[in-house]
C-alpha cells in the first residue's frame, strides 16, 4: 500500500540564512578554495535551473554568461571546471 504525501507551500516568504563568519586560523588557501566552491555551487545550481544538465553543454562562455546574469564576478577557468564537475557528479 502506497502512501502519498501532499506538501502545501509555505505562506511565509523565503528568508536567506544568517551568514556565520568563517573559522579563523586556517591557511589562506583554505579560504580561497572554500569561496571558490561556494561560487561554483551557486553557478551549478543556476545552470541546472536553466536546463543545462550535461557538463559538455556548460562551456566557459555559458558559465560566465550565467555569472553575469546573477551579478557574480566572472569565474576563472578553475571555477568553470569545478562547475562542470558539480554538474557531472550531482546526478
């Protein structure tokens, strides 16, 4: 016997989570990598929402155009590679 759950949408508007400061005392490279991952994840989510489900369709130009639409600083080649990796392994 299958049970169906129907979710009702929330009436309250969406609120972003409160940002917490990053932990102190880490090497600078850790912060760079952390922020790069966050940026790549935001771009990967935006591309998936736009219908780009295959990494080969996510060219550097497509990723940079998406970043411009989201008012994000243009990503580096390394960040673009990371976006494609998130799309590839996010299945």
